[in-house]
């Protein structure tokens, strides 16, 4: 087992509190991050948009097909990648990235990151 140090990321967790468990009459969503402490996290607003059929979207490492309509989102993300740690869209849908551990070997070639997979949900889901 690897040794622990204060500089080592440990875990990330999400939680949600809904009335009447919340002290205020609102849904509270929160997430901590296991990213390195010196990694820049940006909070960004991405406006709603309409996109040309067949257009492509550049993610962190690969391109994917763009959906025709996206909702406005506020995201928290590491500055170096396209995806996001967490965020909420204009319809109140909140989502957070969590690590998923596997014993499967990593495939060859570039692919979507877990944080890349999180971002489209913000832009396309309604509550």
C-alpha cells in the first residue's frame, strides 16, 4: 500500500441535502475534489447554444459529435481540460465527478476522460 502524505489526493465525495434536512428551504449540492492542491480550478459559465447538425465538439483529447441544443451551465473544472469536476445547468440539474476504480486494462489511444463525460450531462438534461 502506498504511503499517505498531506500532498497526496485521497478521495472525492458528493453530497446533497434536501428540505426538510436542509436548514434553508433549498437543495444543497456540494463536492470535494481529490485534484492536486496546486492545480488551478476555474469556475466558468457556458451559455446555452444551438449547434449545426453534424458539427463536432473538441473535448480534452478527442472530438465527438455535437448535440443540436445545449443548456447554459456553470462548471468548476481544472484549467487544463475541457470536462468538469462539478456544475449545475439552467434547469437546476447538478452533477459531480467521482472516481471509478477498475481492474480492466487501459485501452490504447486517446479517449474521453471521466470529467469529459460529466460535462454533456449538464448541457442536455432537464430536472
